[in-house]
């Protein structure tokens, strides 16, 4: 039996293990929402107490978020099969394996400790490349700009951990270097930020969300070229996503109480177009 890898990760970087475990748990279900055998493989190979997340309903939310972002990327690739997709704060995501169309060019960007762990499971290829660096460092944007556009940038569970000034810098870099690109990310309202110490998953790690965003159109006022083109919550997932949900998930979403619905409304998924200024 191979020796397990102990992850040496920073406080925020540790959160990448949450969606990884969510996908592994889902894959083991009889009627899974998504199929990710690589996630199962990685969970089994990593020396970490994943059981701390067992029973958390937010694992379901993480998988619904993944399914939504997969849908948005697939839609982009259907329109631009030779485009470039960038995942900033990629963690141990396997989106490329799920949506690869055979022609997309792909960049996985994350901090050096994460990329070091990621390289034990993934290799660079002709169309896919890992970049070690901070999301706030402009070097990754410069590298991506050398690849042919158009561009789709995914920031899943990463910008919410930054201060707003840093988030503005990221928007500004993308707007300046990758004009016309699409940027997908989630926002957390102040109520969710204030209650995170009672969150069923985040309360079990040391990382804290910082960026408070009660209105997803706020980035439009930052003079970064951002224009909100789509926003949704788990309560209002678009039909292409809802149509793929197993019956048990549809029942769960339709029977949530008022308090739970308000909590979910505080967490939104947004798609921006970065227009040239």
C-alpha cells in the first residue's frame, strides 16, 4: 500500500480539501450528482482527517456550485472550442477532466504549496499548464495573455477569502490584460461573513472569509470594466443545472425552510464580462 501524502498547506489553502472531499463523497453515492473518480483517488492518497466534514450539508452546496461552474464553462467552450480557460485558486479541482473538449487551452493557477501538492497528481501537457503564484500577482495574467483567447476565468472559492481591495486588484488585472473575458466567482453577503463561525464546514477550519458583497453588481462600480451578465443562487439554479439534479436534490431544494433559503440567498454565483475600458 502506497504511503499517504501529508498536505503541507497554509490556512486558506486547506479549504481546497473541502470541495475535493465533497466530490469524492458524491462519487461514492448510488445516484451521484457528478462523477469524479480522481477525487476519490486523491482523498484516499492524502493523509488528512476528512471525517471532520462528514454530515455537513455544505458539501452538497459545494457540489452544486461545481456543477453550475462546469455548466458555464461547457457553454463557453461550445461557443469558443479553441478558447482558453483559467482556474485561479484551482486547488485539486478536476474540472478539466470533466469538460475537456480536446481543443481548449487550460491554466491552473494557485499558490506554490498547492501547486506542489497538485503536481503529485497532475502533469503539465501541451494544452494544460500549472502556474505557481498568488492570484494577486500579475505574472499569471501575463502568462495567460500569451495564449489565444477568448478567455474564461473561474475563481471558485478563492476571492471571498481576500479583502475587498485585493479583489478589486484582481478584477483590474483581468480587465486590463484579458479584456472581453468572462469571470465566474461566488460572493458572500455580510450576513454570511458574520455567521461563518457557525458554518457547518468553515467552522471546522481556521480560514476566514473577508470580502463582504451584499450586491453582486458592486464590481460594476469599481472602474475595472466588469459587467454582471448572470447571477444565481442554489435556490434559482438555471434549468440546464436543475435538469441534471437527482430527484433527492430537487426535493431538498424545494422543501428548505425560510431561514435556510435566506442563508442561501446570502451566497451567490456570478458571471461577469470584463469589458475593455
